[in-house]
C-alpha cells in the first residue's frame, strides 16, 4: 500500500454495517455531489455542505430515469426541449412495471433530461459566527477546536436553504400524501413530505491523507469504523464513504440547528437535552465504545425547531475498550478535563465521560465554567488545583436563574473527584427521568407554566411513556400484520427495505423514532425480546411466545439478540408508506455500487461483509432472478418489491405534479 493510502477493507463490518453505509472505492465524491458551501475545517480537511447531483450512472434504465426527473421548462444542454413528466409517461412506467413487458422487448420511455448543475464556486471558509450565547458575558468558542470555523455539519442561518426552515418546503421537493398500503387506520401520519433524492443536502467531511500523519490516519479509520457500527436516533448517521487512494470523503446527515453553544435553554429544556445525550452514551458504552471528546461543540441539534433532537458527532477520538485494559491518554477539551486525566496518572473510563456530562450540564444551566475555560487556564496553578481537587462553588447565577436543588444534585454526583464515587451513566439517566423531570413538571403545574410542561412532555420517558406509546402505535396504524409481512419476506427484500430504512430522511420517520424510543424501556438503544413483547401487548395482541420469538428473529437480521434502530425501521418501511420510486432507485444504486445495471453475487458479498455466505447469497439472487440469468436487474428488482402491484405501486408514487 502506498504511503498515506487508507485501507478500509479491514473495518468493513457485517451485513448491518454494509446495508447502512455505502462504501464506494475509485469514485470521486464530486462526481456524485455538488458542493454548496463550506461549513468548517479540521485537522485533516474541510467540511462541506453538499447535494447529490442528478446521476446518469445510478439510474440504470428508462423507468428509473423517468421516475427521478421533475417536470421543468426550457431546453436541455443539447438543445432539445425538455419533456414534461406527464400522466401518459407515468402510465407507461406503471404499465411497464406491472406487466414487465414481453420477453425480449422493452417499451422505450424517453429520458427526461435535466441539465447538470454548473460547477460550484466554493466560497471562502466563514469566520466563526457570534454565538447567541449560553455563556454569560462571553463570546464563546472552544479553544480546543482545530480551527475558527463553526462546528462541522452545521449551517449558519445565512447559509440555510429554504428546505432547512420548518415553514418552507425544500426547493425541488414534492409534498404529497403517500398512500396507505395496508388500507388501515393511521394514514394521517403517512402523509409525509417527500424530498427528491438529488435535492437533499448532506454534510461531507473531506480527508486528504497524503499530508496527514500516521496517527491521524488511525484516527480517521477509527471514526469510520465507529460510525458504521452506531445505529441510534441521537447519533449522527454516516451514509456513504468515498475513497480514491489517498482521499476519503464521509457523507453524513446534515444537522442544521447549531451546536449546544448556539442556544440558551431553561432548566426544563436542559433536562430534555441531557436525557437524549445520556441515552446515546449508554448505547455507545453498551457497545464497548467511549466517545472520549464529549463537549458542547460535538452535540448538534438536528434542525432549527425549538424542540429539535440532538446528535452526537465527531468520533475520531472514540475507542473500542476492554474494561480491563483502558487508555490513559490526556484527550478531549480543556473545559471538560477530569481530575484523573488532568493529573496524568488516571485512566480514561466510562466514569470520565460522566464528568464531562456534569460539566456540560453546568454550562447549559449556569452559562459559565466550573473549572477551566481554555488551554491557557491549564497554566494557572490555582485553577488547576481546583480541578484536581474537584473544588467548585455555585455562583450567583445559580440563584439568579432559580436553578433547582435537583440540578445541583445532578451536577454534584457527576463531578466527584474519585471516578468510583461518580454516578454511572445509567444512574444519571434514571435521576433525570425519575426525579428531576417529574419535580420540574410539578413546579410547572404549580406555576401554570404551560410551555415548560409541554417541553418536559416531549421526552420519551416518565409516567406518561406507556400511555404515549399506546397512543402512538394506534395513531401510526401499526399492528402485528405489518411486522409479520416483513418477517415473511425473503432475505433480499429485507436487505432492500433495510437499505431504504437507512437512507430515508429522519424527518420522515420522526413518529417511528418516538415509538422506538418509547419501546426501549431499558434505555439501551435497542429493543429486547421482552420490550417487543410489551410493546405488542399494547396493540391488544395475544400472541404466544413462540410466535413472538419468530417475529423477533425475523426483525433481528444480524442475529445479535437485540433489535437495532435501522432493523426496527426496516420492519415498518413498507407498511408505513415510506416506499417511493426515488428511494427504490437509491436502494438499487447502493447495492449495485459500481453502476452495472444489475445486482450481482459480488455486490451482495460486499454488502454482507463479514456475514458473507455463498449459499446465502445464491439464495438471495434466486429470490428475484426471474429471468434465470444469475443476476437481478431493475425490472426484476421492482417485481420483487411489488408482488402485489395494485397496492405496492400506488404507495411508491413517482415524482409527480
């Protein structure tokens, strides 16, 4: 391998990683995405806001090209008039899909050309914006940041496109009601705003490894590996990895709501944010992963909505750990530094991250720093001694903001000098859920503070959780027939639906996210057999344990004994009306990663990774190989997905007026 060249093959993972993250070798990211703006810069490269180009390579036949294009006026690049996406063309597409055409014949459907976007002019990197200030009397920006740019994957208000604002539809998107494929109740939740796949925006982290030291290469490989294994509603989702020799690009979801420094929150909102952070960290720790750089800048809001959920980002310092062999590197930011790491004699453990969470809670509540602020403070003996002794005091801000004793209890239990005296992450979460939030709800009720009561009610926890789960299941129209239909599907169809579940925009599955989090009563970030049983009982089912076990095993595709978030979504994608022609085309593209126009044995081998089995893959091919030629083309792909065309195709409506 050439110097500076990355080898990602050793961290390819299994089926779950392969279906969630698309790894494309030998393809420049700019061949697929256009750059819309610069978000920031790090040690190894810049971070961009990007949008997918209209690809020719990914749309493998006339049907998919027609399904992708939007009606537009004017002329194409070659001077021909653009052809509108008319009802007659749609009728031809439907006819071709439903009947499959005669053997040896294909009805020609003209491609609907859309000109390529002009080569983007990359604007200069923005200066650090003035924060709206959670900190008193300061213009806060972390000294530990690698640049003066805003946090990666975050758009400033000036950069935001119309699609980032809650009240405006994204340019190029189509709002339409998606048909209820099951004909059951709950169709109101299925009227989702669909965005054409080449109008959606993403974050793109670029890396040129030729000028990067070996240690930072390891850091990058670690980030890619960690992000591919994580599947949680509150953790940034990695969609694609592009690699050309010494260059790597990471395509992630784009969080447009700013980081934790960008909002000033009252105590009820702080508890809601802390509950989300703690649930994400518990999930990571259960998977043997330490974040190792928890700070305000590494926690983003998904959008600008006042109730936006958070995402953990930046896993470059994360480390798979064995509790018997732990690293003792002094890492992270100065202001979240713990006594054991600051002393240089301690080891970094899960309890170190509890300290960081305590510091984050302090800053969110009071707007100042309990110990250090910047690297320069590490040269101040008095401040360092206070940190090493865990000696702090609640200033006038705590009294002035009427911060409760519960908040002080939370902070004090996290900021213990000795790690063994600190709460575990689970204990911290239980206090937030069972003590702090309920007490704040009581205060809000007494003071008739409707907004605080509403905010606290948005958390997926507390006494109202069971009632909320039952109501949400009924409203979504979910029943056991939906899940049984998924479980009875073949392995290839399940793989397609799982791929689609990982590509769908999170706004479109917000109601399913809430159901998943409510069903996860143990806050592990996954659903166990007992949790699934309890959730299904709320649907009034009297299913016996043997049948329940079959359902559980049908959803648990990686056979881990737990249902991950993506697996949960995959089991409901079809019944919730989330199958669209755009998403089908994208799912086909992701499996046929080199654009041959068909899915081959080798494609599925790449997807399965460590879980590859020749007999298994042969069976997956046979599942949809209706032409008996050892491969699956797009027509066969659609035939597999729509074995009941009357309901299936209507749910997968193409882009239309």
